C-alpha cells in the first residue's frame, strides 16, 4: 500500500483479520517475576491503551496468572515520552513492561527526544486498534459525505478533538484535510477518555476515537459513528445499540475517504531482557488472551485481532516506523533542530 495523504495504509500483513494464537511455551518457565511488575502506560487515563492495560491487570489478578502483583502506572508527560524514557532507562529490569500505541513512533519523531523503539525489547503485538470518525448524536450528519460537506461550509471552524499533538489522531486529521480540502481546528487532549467527553459535551464537532474509547457513549446514544478507517468493515455483529453493530459501520473508503489507519497495541520490555524473560511474558499474555474477559474486550472494542511475536513482530514494527516517518513528513510534523 502507498502512504500518500489520501491513503494511510497499514500494509498487507497487519490488515489480516484472522485471529492467531501466541505460540505456547513450556508450563514451567526458567524465569518469573520476583517482585511487583510495573506496567507503564505512555498515555493518560481513559484512553485505549489505559483501558487495555487495566483490563489485562484485572485479568491477571482475577485468574491468578502471576505470583506477583501487576501495577499499572500512567506516564503520559511529553506525549508519552516520560513513559518510554522510564523504560529505556531501566535496562536489565525485567519487572517493567510498557504498552505501546502509535506514539512509539510519533513522539520521538515530533519531539526529538532520545528514544527509539529499538531501545526496548519487543515482546508481542496483542491486537491492532481501529479508528472511527465520530460525531455528536445530536448533529444531523448521518454519512461521512454529509459531515465533510458541512465542514467545508463551516470555513475552518469545525473542531476535531484528539489525543495529543502530532500523534495518530492529528495524523488522521491532516490526511482528512488533504483528502477533502475541509479545514479543522485540532484540539489536543491528554487521553482518549477526555477526547470522548469533549465530543459528548459538544465542545468539538468530531473525533477519530478508537472504538473502546467511545463505545459507552455510543451505547448511551450520545455519539454517532460515521465510518471506520480500515480496508473492510469490522467483523463484530453483536448489536451495540438497538439498531447497530460494529459491522454496520461502513469503511471511510466506501464513503469517499481513501484513508486507512490502524494502531499497534503491543508490549515491550526494558533493554537487555533475556529470552527466558521475554518468553515468560509471551506465555503470560497467551493465558490472558484465552480468558472470557479478553474476548469481551476484543469484541466490545472491535479490535483487529492480529497477533505477532519474535522476528515477525520486530519486522512489523520496523516497517511501521518507516511508514510513520513518511506520514509525519507529509504532515509537516517532524522535529527539526
């Protein structure tokens, strides 16, 4: 796939819809945590990464999957740079893991902080997160075309609320502007939860929130989905509202917006982790993925259930870094000295 402003593609591998399993490991690992494990979230409370990390923590606790506690810590400062630098600077500490989102790439590219994903140890891709174009349910727009036409007529006064500056939400907003010639005022928030609240309160005309960041508001008939930024509709057919399921949301491409974007939900460890330590966490997340709570999260949050470990995961991340380099350059977001 190309990476033009009108086509923010993920690549053939990551567009796979079939869920795969993390490779099973021996029941008795050579290493296991000897003290509490810090689970770092490089984003604020209420967003997609926060929801997933806290769901994992709850699953681990409920099903006694670890002998030590898992402690979730939000470190969102500097567009997540605070969290990434914390883990980078904890070399040789296998009791610290981090959940990633696109700021794994966008934050160092936009800010110039001394961090790169290669500073960490890859563990596993747990899923890919979708992006949906949302509007307040009180608004009259029922299709992406109606929304874009209204945005054009508003002459640059429409507000798009999103997570952070020069990150994935703003990348999609820039692609939307270039694809339609509509102009938006981008309003950054500290996390996806705050973004959803802004839309519900009519402090913004639109968002591109992940499904699980907006699903409760959709169930309450406070927001309306117009399209999903993926190559095909989401497969989940259970009704979320009285009339709609995730699979009923059309693709943005089918609505005339040739834009695709999905986001990594993956796990990394501190530098210098050994194979036994990585294998312990792969095995742990394999157990997490078998629970009904995880399956509920995947369905309720409409995740693309692509899973990777090992070289496949590292290669995928390397390709995504290259893609984001081009996307950030196209949007004018790259840091310059």
